[in-house]
């Protein structure tokens, strides 16, 4: 009986595609996880076999046969393939695109799963002397024969040394039967090297030792850990020691990090510690580099695999441990296309692999804190800073009470002078790049608007441009108000303006600005960080970019210039994000022997969030925030998903969402609440109007039950063709 092949194809459709096996193929070879060439429309594409079935929903006459098999062995092992299928189901995304997310581009285009090396040798017929001699005039060919004759095999490298233009003559010799080509699998040949330690690392503290022992005791079974320790408490040191034990057993450790910018620092720290081979997987690699790292991971040659979000799908040969560093970081959630959370999938994957998983953070997400509190994980605490450094002291600066110079209040200025005089570095944080957030006409009240968004344009002084930070629109700065002709002026503060103000106030103190505009050139971030490390820079100004992972041991004063942007956010996660940012920025202060001071400038010093943070730290804040979430029944005490729609036509998204809502209500079990639709707070972006519908339930089971019937219904709606829509399961942002 012919089997039907259910194949995943990299296309935005929530289904698999049925094919007949290729002609004359050994059916035993058709194992899930292999790739095949298949006809798709008019193209010939690579598909991944997901399963074989007894029959298809399609009539046999409409089934096409696959062209041929690419892999002898599955390139996705059953466990990984299953995780990918589960993810496609959970996030309701096209399975072909989900599987594509796990494969480097060359593999999606049919490249070999193994790294092969080509070698050449004189053919046995040639050696047997049964070939007619080459013409005397063929000196080039004779030269190659003479080179090959005394050698067993030769590599491309050796041939290139003989002559840079070797391929043509060799092809000719191959055609005439003089030369045989051999392909050899290089990855399989490289046996896993014996791990050894390059450097011992510092003597662990008692807390570090306890944490490492707990992780080690869980080896071989699923156990989620939350490693909570202030910045500088030695979390990375715990990862290194836990990984050391994993590597010593001959297993692999997967380490997820949030940003590419963090990888070089972490990678060099790992390299300094281990002799064990490392693979690094992130989006800034070339496709060939990514493929090489993927192959080294799959063959097991790489024992430590470090990567950003998509590395959660790395093909581990002998998994032993998963680590998610800075687990609260928003970059673990993909915000477009396949909207998965690598942090959440790390838990799912660790459970399926039966390995421990360590989520580490100085500011754990409320989800992870709740998990531990409800007994589904173990908390590992590092309450003190390693190497005896003191925790920083937080203080609020009331912007209503104190005079300010372009956003810098008098007490802040005094503190800066004090710390600079004592030889410390000062870091100022402002999450707003550019010169000023708006351009304003004092005579008529005009504010420069983005023509394509419901947003204001940001003034970029150095480039003499107005820029939209939502859609990228750019305009020249007008000389005068386009409405009344009077003079216009920039209002508010951006990092560029703070830099200007500081260089006026502190003319003798070398300054560095770090934000997306200042470090656009490749290598300029590294150069700036170097100058900071060497102490050449005394004042640092920057955005979020400054807050992540970098070590600034000489910084003794940190200033949060404006905490208020996050205080009254529309999103239920706004407070959590603000608290995490403040604590992460504060963590840059006083990492070495200098005690740190942190000033938070605000118009609302009595705001409970700030008060809790200052009085009780992140723990006190998290306690109160979890209580609020429980009362309001927001995640982690409930599950939500957002159906978003956008279109150039203002009415289309709401029309579509109204229909989707009716559909949901007709299907929804009582356990699911449907809220909206509502226009996004910034309704128009890049010329598109946006709206969304929220579905809410106590757990994800009723939601998943709804999705199974709701999405096919939505796909069939005529209104769906007039909008661009997407479903975001466990969204990070509601809008
Ligand atoms: P985190 O990852 O929590 O920010 P790190 O592991 O980077 O902390 O440690 C912060 C600093 O303290 C690093 O310079 C590290 O080498 C040092 N450190 C960590 N653990 C110890 C220890 N047990 N003894 C001495 N120094 C340590
Ligand atoms: Zn005007
Ligand atoms: Zn815009």
C-alpha cells in the first residue's frame, strides 16, 4: 500500500502538504525529519517529512509525488521535530515556517546536513595501466597525473597550491576516467574532544556552591531553577560551574542570551574557562557560519552552544542542561511572524529532554517568580554581590521641587560633581534617543507630526532632521512654523541634547554617548566600551543599550533621568518593565570596590511603584505587582492572546475583528472571555490603522480549544482578506 507523506513547506499556511513517495524509493528510508524535494506550485522546493499517513483527504488523482529524497538520515531528530510541531500548534503558526526557523538557510535550500570534504585520487583503472596514455601535448593534465600518482589522496588545498586554476583540468581528468572524487563526512570524523578546564575561576561563595550543587543534583531529569541574584552577584560564575559538570559528563549545554551585543563578552568568558569546543548561534552570522555552528551542535562536536532566541531550536546531540540568561528580557519573545517565546520553550524543551533548566536574572519576570512560588520550580538565591562589592543605594529626586538645567536637577548636578571629584565615573540613563522628542511652535501650538503615524517626530539635531521612531519617516527640520511662520523650538530631552548640556556643564570631563544613533557604525560600540573600561571616559550617557550586561567597575553614580515615561503605561506589563529597567541600570553602579549611588528623577516621588522599589528593592515591587496581577486576573494568573489586524483602510480592521468576535462568541466555551475589539492607542502606524481583540481565560486549555476551531473560521472570513492579521499567544505587549 502506498503511504502518503505529510510534508512541511516553508509557506505561511497553517497546514502540512500531502505527497506520494518519490518513484523507486525505499519506503524504510522515509523517516520523519528527512528532507525531500517536492513540487510546490510551479516551483521545486525543500520540504521536511513530518509523518507518513495511510491516506489523504485529497483524492489520489490530485496527489503529486515528491521528486526525491535529500537526506539518508533525519536532520531533525524525533524529539526536536516533535517540539517544533508542538510549538506550531501552541502558537498557532504555519508548521512549515516553524520548522524553517530551526534550520539555517542553506539547509532550507537543500545543502547537506553534514560538512563534507572532497578529495581526489588517481582512479584504479588509471593505476592498473589500462587507460590509453594522454596525448603528449596535454602537458597540464600530465602535470596533475604526476602530482597525484605518488599520493594516496589529495585535498582541494593541496591542488590549489599546485595551481590556482586546478578545477578545470581535474574535471577533465575525471571525465576521462583518470581521477576519482571522494566525499568525506568531516563532522562525523571529529570525535568529541575530551573536555578540560583552561582556568579554574574564582573560589565559589557558599551560595554559589549551593546553587551549583542543586543544579548538579538534578542532572538527568527535568527541574526548573530560577537563579535570582543582583547584578554582579556571580550568576555567570554559577552557569560556568554547572556547565563544567555537564561537559565533564560528555553532554552539551545550551546557553541562551538576549542580545548579540552580549555574546562576545560571554563567549570570551566561556573560552577563557573551557577547552571544550563552543558553537555560537545568532542572527548576525553569515549563513555559512550559522550552518557550521548548527552542524557542530548536531554532531556533538560543540559541547557548549551559546545563542540568541532561535538557538532554542539548536539540534543538540547529547543535551545535558539549558540556561537562559537574563530570562526577563523582552528579546526572547519574537514579535512578528512565528511569535514564540524562547524562554517559555526552554522550559518545554527541558521537560521533554528530561534535563535541568536554569533561568537567571537580577529582575525575574513575574511569570518566573510565580512559577517558583506555586511550587513548579526551585529558587536559587545569590543575595550578595561577589567579590564583596556593596549594593547601590537608591534615592528619588523630586523634579517638582528642584530647579533643573535641561532635564538635570540640581541635586543630581551636585552628586555628579561629588562623584567625579572622587574619581568615579557617572552614568546617565534616558530611554529616548535623538535631541528632543518633539518640535513645537510656541505661537500657535503646532507640533511636528509624523505624516504616516499618530505620533510626533523626534528632533535629531546633528543630522538636521526630524525622524519618526515608529515608521522611520524623515523630514528636514523646518526653519519656521509651517502654520504661522513663527520660530519653532525643540522641547523635551533626548540623549543627544543631554550630551550637549553635559559638555557645557562639565567641559573638562570626557563624555561618551551610547545609543543606536551614536554607535551605528560597526565596531563603534566596542570602541566606546573600550574607552569606558580604560577610564578615558568619565561621563556616560545612553539608552537601554547601556543597561545590558556591560560591566563598568568604575561607575559609582547612576542617574535615571526620567522614570515617569513608564509609570502610567497602558500595558499591564508597563510597571514590571520600568522596575526591571531601573534595577538593571542601577546594577551598573559600584560593581567593584566603590559603593554605588543611584538617583531616580521623577515628578511622582509618591508613586507606589517607585516607593516600593526604593524601600524594598525589586523583591518588594514584585510582591506588590504579583498581588495586583492576581486581583486583576492578568498573566501569570490567567492566559491571554491577542488577535491583531491592520489595514490602510481605517474601518477594515475593526470590521474584521467584529466578525472574528462574533465567531469566537459562537464557539467560545464559557471559560473564555472576549474583550474588544479596540483601536490601538497609537492607531495609525506607517500609514496603517491598527486594532485588536483580546481573548482571556484562566488557563491555556480553553484558549487552545477555542483556537482549534476559531482560526479556520477566521481564515475563511471574507473580511480577513482586507486586512493583515495575526494571532499572538502569550503576548508581551497588548498593542
Ligand atoms: P552576574 O552574572 O550575576 O552579573 P558575574 O558572574 O559576572 O555576575 O560576577 C561578577 C563579577 O564577580 C565578575 O567579575 C566575576 O569574575 C566575579 N566573581 C564571581 N564569583 C566570584 C567569586 N566566587 N569570587 C570572586 N569573584 C567572583
Ligand atoms: Zn506656529
Ligand atoms: Zn511614523
